[in-house]
C-alpha cells in the first residue's frame, strides 16, 4: 500500500512539474532547426554542382538568402552585420519579421535590410528572439519558462528588454544571444538528414493567417496578426514569422519545395542514363569476348598444328638438299630372289 502511494505522489509531482514547464514556439523551432540541419547536410553534396542546378539554387537561398554569397564557415563565425544595431531601429521587428519585402520608400526612413522568408537563419531570429520587455519570457518568474528551448538567461532577457524596434533600445544584445545559442547550432548540419521529410514537417507547422487584403498568408510561431501588421514582438502580434505567398520575392521554402521533386526527377534520369551506359558497355565487352573465342583456336591446338607444320617443312627441305631419301629403300627384289 505504501509503495502504491509513493508512485501516486511521484506521478502527481511529475504532472505538476510538466504543467509548470512551457516552451514557447518549441515545435516550430524544432521543425525549422531540423530543416536547417538537413539543408546544411545536403548543401555539402550539391555545393559543387553548376550554379543553375535547381536544388543548389534553392539551398543557397535557404541558407544564405537572396542575392548573397556566403560560406557556412563565415555565416557561423559571428552575427551577420545586418543585425548590428537593429534593436534600436524603429519598427524594425515588424518590418523584418512581419511584412513582405518592400521598396525603401514604403517604410519612410527605415531600411528593410531583411524580411520574412529571406532565409531560414533569418526566420529563426524572428521566431526565437525575445520581444517587448523580454516577451514571452517576462510573463512569469518560473525558470522552466523557455522560448525555442532556451531560458531568459540564455536569451539575454533577464534585463526585461528585447527586440521590437524602439529608439529606447540599444545595440544587438538579444539578437546576438539568439544567433549564438539557437541559430548557429542549427547550422552545424546533419549528415544523411532527410531534406524532403524535414521540409514537410516544417510546412506542417505553418498556420493559415489569410485576412482581407492579404491573401495566401502563413505564419510560423505564436501571435495574432491583423491587417496592419504581424510578428512585431508585441504581446498581441507575437514572436513569429509572417509569410506572404502572393507577393514577391517568395519565401525561401517555396523555392525549396519546388526544387526537391525536380531534383528527384533529374537524379532518376541520370541514374537511368548511367545504367544504360553500363549495360551497353557490358554488351560490347561480351561481344568482344565472343569474337575472340570464335575467331582463334585454342592455345594447345595452335601449338600442335604449328609443331606438325614445322616438322613437315624441315623434312621436305632435307630431301631437297641432301638427295638422301628419308623413307627406307624398297627391298622387294631381294625377296623375289629367294622365291626363285
């Protein structure tokens, strides 16, 4: 009975502890991170292909963004310069994470260096950097409260500040913490990772947030968008990424979604061509071997024929030069004498 009560108490405590734990954007972060790892692993295979290769182009955009030329080593070495001082640029979070790409004049004096869907690493920054006053990790003092698997200390949110885009903010403290503790580990790659499966799991985390004025819109992460904006780091619009599929440029994953089946067809065609070439080579080799067998006698037979021919020739020449008969002389007259 005592043992039973002990297990009941342990179970209750475990449930209570689980209820107290909360990982904001946990599933979305895991899906995006797995996809980034698979993309890095695949990039190692396709990097040397021609620049026009569909999968290479899509993976390049996925990892490095549009119009950039980078290496993984450079990307992982430090926070990209685009993020330097971004926390003090007015409205930067909403523009970089919650709005489609626009011309510079669309946003007054704010330069939209990056935008939602620019690259997978950028979207991770939008998904996992704390927002207004450290939101969502400022809602409780519980050490079990996390964002993308990291607590407030790891994400620099102990100061109760974050990235929204406010003149009162300064520097890049929180985006740097996210880059180093969340984004870079997802860029370490995963050998043999299933890129197609990882992409499908990521797409399964997108929420349809289409509203009047913004058709075909998707969101990754928690937040409530409206017709004015989305994902600006506030408690309402949230810490997230907003994608606009009816506008250009398309998000990186749209290119990747098209490139994977195209690459599968291309590789299948190449394998078929390789198989045909191997079969043709094997067929030619078999014909060559058969020709050699039918056109030449065996070695023993050849040697015997050559030996017989040489011996006959020697005997003939000996008869001609010496005048001596090799065959024994006829002795039948002697036999006739005896008969008489």
